């Protein structure tokens, strides 16, 4: 079962135009620069924005078709949405926030609260918090409540808009796992975080200028991102490891020196253009360096994206001229290096 959209949402001076987009089951990351239409796409699927033309179907049923006079309102769609600003009901207790959709659907108070409590336990909100108002909770706790509220009516589609924007570092890993394990058949994850894409998403949709610039698996879209913004975004390498001070030990045992102190499990991100390649070990003790084998070289105009295997399976973006001078080809062994200041530690 898929979500299929072929149509447009029009606003004064701007439009989102989507050409035959199919969203399969699992987590699909929606990425793009600010103002490209990511939230508008989510709102159209949720029924909060109407199509100006075209058709939207969810699990085989038409949800919006202006030409046919069909529009299923948001309250009747099996779609849950977690807004970037959460929009929890400040006057309601936590458990009643989650029970709200169930009560609207006709469940009695006791049944709604019983299911709401089970969902709050599932998302990791302690029962001591259930009778509090949202303002008394941390950002991460409020985000969990918002996800539980969206999941309460058993949606076919869960839309999560910038889920970690207001969450402190200690809660991010748990929320990523929660989104990745969502019982909804389809999850649209609107994000600006490459760690979300690397750790949660099965597929990616790239929006650029109000249109779909790229779509497919993470691997496919990374190879053909469709626009310069996405090429830079998806060029970010993400490596997991265990931090102690300014050292991060990866799963393969390689130790990276970083500029920010941390403790415990972390992700280290760095852009592909920050990786430099050499035929011999580079001089200078301040840089991280390791030997790697070239798995693939993709040339696009004057840019070459080099895929490395070895202690770190990462990408390096270099000029085509540099690739020619280094005589890069699959199977060649090179040295790769990174400056500590180029590494960002994400908890």
C-alpha cells in the first residue's frame, strides 16, 4: 500500500508541484532547503492544505481530487501529524492530550485513557508525568507526548516535522529509534539532520524550488541527489562511535580526534569535501589519518565523489583534476585524512 500524490498546492506567489510521487511503506525522509515545500507536502497528505489540482490517494482511497470534487478532511484521514512546534493542548493534562483523538473518534473516557496510558508507556513517558500539563515537561518529553498523540488513532501515515528541533542531546537517540519503529505503515520524516537520514530513513524525497528533484533509496539519491543543496546535505558522512573526551572510537577500532568533548555513544558527522586523499601518509599529527581502499569513483563534471572502504566507509568529494593526478580507480589504496575541527559530534 502506498501514498500517491500527483498534483499541486498553490499559494500567492508560490506553488508546490509534485509529479507522480509514490511513498512506500517504512520511513521516508523529506529533505530540502528552507522554503522548498517540505512542510506543505506533509500538510497536503494530512489534509491541512487542499490540492489545487491533481489527486492524492492513501492506501488506495482517494483523499483529495479537486476535479472530481473529492476532499476527505483531516479529521477523517488516518494520518497523524507531529508538528515542529508540537501544538500540544496546554490546558489539558498529558494523558488527555493523547486521549483527545480517541475521544473525538468516539471512544469512551476510560477506554481512551487506557490506550493513551499504554502509548505513553510505549514512547517512554513516565506515569508520574501523565497528570501534568505539557509546560511542565522537557522538550524531549513533550516530543514523545506529541508522537503518542499522533499514534493514538492508529494512523496509516505518520508525519513528523523536524522531530529533534527542540530536543536536548540526551533524548535524540531514543526519539530516532521511536520514529524508526513507528507502527504506522508510512512515516514521512521532514528533517534537516543528516543523522536522521543515515540512521532512520529507508528512502528519501528531495524537494527543490517547489518540485521533487530526487527520489529513491538513500543510496540512489546520494548518488543522484537532483540539486546542489541535496548534494551537499547527502554528502555528509555519519559515523557512530564511543566518545571519551575528545576521542571517538568507531566500531572498527579507529580512533578519531574531535574538537568537542563528549562521553558515551555519539555520531560524528563531517562533509565529504572535508576528507582529503593522499597516496602517502600525510604529515602533521593534528589530523586524523587512515588507510582506505577505493570502492568506487563517480565523476560529475569537474567533481569526483570517491567512495572509500576500510576502517571508515565514507565519501570524499574532490576535484576531477585531483582524482586524475592521484590516478584514482577502484582497488587503489590511499590515505585519507580529516582535521578535528571539521568533525561535528552529535549525541
